[in-house]
């Protein structure tokens, strides 16, 4: 693919184009997994619209999520193939080549904020409102949809970092000279990397603080500590990435990341999923289960445990090239998104069972009839 380009051009290509296409690839994967979640929740009669307080008539259906994902990936793959063809034919130094990813980004933003009643306008408005509530935490009352979306953002930190790189490349004018290192060598870029890596955890911690003030439940303070430990671990890993020879920072990374991982695993299994109830009739699970096959739950516990350890790659110094390094980073980012999509099902299953078990109010009672495909 890079046979007609110099090594420097190939490196520049990977560093400048990779972040843009990675953003849409990770986003598409997350939307696809959300569609899988919607299908699974619908199949198991989990009342997701009630839990999130969505309007049933305008709420996104699983077919809609798959359509959005397919459309987005078709556009991304088309742009990527066109970009690769032009690059391989010697257009690597042409500024017009960068118009392709720029058009892709602008088109996506245009659709997202389009005021017309097209392209799932109620869903877009709801999404933007939830993002506003998250960014302005803790000044808004925290709803289920707010902290659920904030949890999704904690799994998309690589995407946010790619947004930083892409914004710097295009807005700072680096595309005019193709000097991708201009942004990364700047002090502000480095400082923003810490800010962006901390932001999702800060927002989630701020939500926990607000819920503690509103509900006076000490468990929210414990949850606050979980996100605080994640912030410390993320900061340590960023610093170690810039000082890979430092044994001190390696020890700090191992200590902080191990502590945060244990904290997160406990919260995943015990608090979010409701498992490891020692008095349960289902060993290491809970009394009420939606799925009939209990083996699925045990496999899910093992899978979540393994995927939570993906940070170990940051302390393993692989001697690979630029392209292989970016591919490895993208693979690890994708695994975290997959872990989050997997986590989502059991989180809402537990919430649904708690709603039923605690006799919480419902806005609509689902009738015991087989659902038809009326949501086409």
C-alpha cells in the first residue's frame, strides 16, 4: 500500500489519518453493540424505555441502531478506501487529500446538530441533552440515562484522545505542512491529554457526589472513590508513557492500576451486576436471573475480568513499528468498547430486577403477549 510513498510519508499518513477514521470506527462499534443490547433487552423483556425514561414512540429501536451503524461504517470505509487509493498514487503531499476526512467529520457534525426533523431528531436531541448534563456535572440532577452514558464515555477515552489529535491537526493548520508532530510536541497538547483522560472519570465522580447529596446514600461516596482511583491510574499511565525508562513510574503504574482494577471489578460484579451474593440459591450469582443458562453468567464474569486487565499492555514494551503500534492501540480500544457493551446488558438486567423486586412505580405495564415486529 505504501510502496510508492516514502517511509516519512507513510508515518505521516498513519499519524494524521488514523485518528479520524479510528473515531468513527470506535463510534460505529459502540452503536452496533448498543443495538445488540437493545435486541437482547427486548428479547428478555427488560423495560429499557422505563429505566431510561425514554418515550416509547420515539425511542431508538435495535433496527435503528444497526441502520445508523451500517450507514456510518459505509461512509467511513468509502472515505478510507478513496483516501488510500489517492495516497498510494502519490497524492501524499497534496493538501486536498486531507479534505476527505475533513468532509467526513463535518458531515457527521452537521447531521448531529441538524435542527430538521430528520435522521432520528428525538434521539439526537436526547443525546445532546444527556451530554450537556454530563459535561455540566454536578449542576444537573443525575438521571439513569446520564450516568449510564457517562459510563460509556469512560470506555471511549481513546476516541476522545483521537478527537484531540484531529482537532489540533485541522484547526492548528498542521495539514498545510503535513507536520503531524507539531501538535504532539506542544506543551498544551500534552496537558490536554491529561485533561481529556481525566474528564470522563471526573464527570462520573461528580455525578456520584451529586447523587450522594440528593439521596444521602453512602454507596455513592464509595463509587466516587472508584472513579477517583481510575483518574490516578490514568494519570500514572500517561506519565509513564512519556518516561518509559523510569522504574519509579513503572512501580506507580502497577500499584495504581492494580488498585483501580480491583476496585472496578468489585463494583462491576457486586454493585452493578448484583453477583457474588453468598446467600443466593445460584452459586456466586443472585437469586433472580433473566437468562436460563447460568453458564452464560459465569463466562461473562470471566470475560469481564480478563478485559479489565487490558491496561497491562501499557507496561509491556513491544518493539513494533508505527503502523503496528497504532493497530495494537486500536485493538485494545475496541476490546474496551466490547467489554462495555457486554457490561451494559447485565447492568440493566440488574436494574430491571431491582425495579421489579422493590415494587417501584411503572409508567406502563407490558402485556403478556408476544411482541410483533411493529418497530420497523
